[in-house]
């Protein structure tokens, strides 16, 4: 009995600690902690819902949070920039909810410390920070509804980070800009990507970026997409004067 009581007491203390830390992050009192616990369960745990038998992890809440974040940001831009057409508003929303920005938000809030996983944190990809942030948004919507979800997004995303004028000049994809420049100027380009793990425990990829059959930049990262973006960014700055004039 003492052993069982100790387990129960530990769980209660853990819940109390989680409740206090969570309240600091979201800015209001959560009603149902179960939503927020699910927002931090990694699929490696292989936990099943006792009622439905379906796997429990943050991915479903991530899906919901992504939709709510996109909708609230879209509503903000729609009202804030009455002159913006569909293309402009879509581009601005993409800049605000870019994977890079969401990863930064999740990292700044220290959300990784709450993740329940059977995988070492060193094995996580960089995008887990943004994924967990979106799952948290989904949990807030599930627990407290639209208005509280909107309140959180304004507090953590819009008020501290969104400046429409600055965002207009922000580049979210150097690769897209580089490709568009090559296509409009009829230049031949190629991203040569290959696996390059080396001595790293995590798989890495390297890329050589060719322009008119000459190597102009290289990149290396844990994914092909990141490696290409790094190479494209270096190429962008190498040819910035030419690219900015097209």
C-alpha cells in the first residue's frame, strides 16, 4: 500500500508542477490537463487511448493547432491589411507561420522539456519544436475554445513578433528566390544532393549547387531540404546584386 501511495503522490506532484509551468506559458488556467499531456507525447511512447484503443501522441493536436494558427493569423492579416490581395495575404501568413519561426517559438518557450518520449532528445529533428508548439495550440483550442486560442496566439506570436512592414522584406525561402531568378534569366542550375553522414551519429546530407555547370555553393544539414536551403542562401548572397535587379 505504501508503494502504491508513493506512486500516486508522485503523479499528483508531477501534475501540480506541470499545471504551474503550463499556466505560466499559456497565460491562463487550463481546465483539462489531459489535452495538454497529449500535446507532449511522442509517438515512440506507443501509448494507447483506454477508451478508443487508438495511439496517443501529439500529432493529431499538431494538425488541429496548425489549422487554428493559420486561421487566426489569416484573420489578423485580413483586418490589419485591407489593401492586401489574396496572394499578398497568403505570402505574409506563410512568413509568420514558417517552420523556422515556429521552431523558434517552441524553443524559446522550452516546450521540449515536457515531451514524453522513448527516444533520446538528441535524436529529435529540429522541427519538433514547432510541431510541439502547434500541438499546444491544438490543446488550448480543445480545452478552452477559440477565444482562448486566439488570446494565446496574440500573446506569443502576433504581439511580440508580427510587424507587417518588416515581414514584407523577409525572405523565407532562398531556394525559391534562386530558382525563380535562374528561370527568368534562363540560367542552368542543379542541386546535387548526396548522403554525407561522416562521423555524425545522425544522418546528414550534403549538396553542391551548380550554376551553368559550375559549383557556386555547398550546404550540409540533417535533411535534404535544409542542405539545399543552406546552399541556396549562400548562392543568393554571392549573386545578390544580380538577383535583386531581376
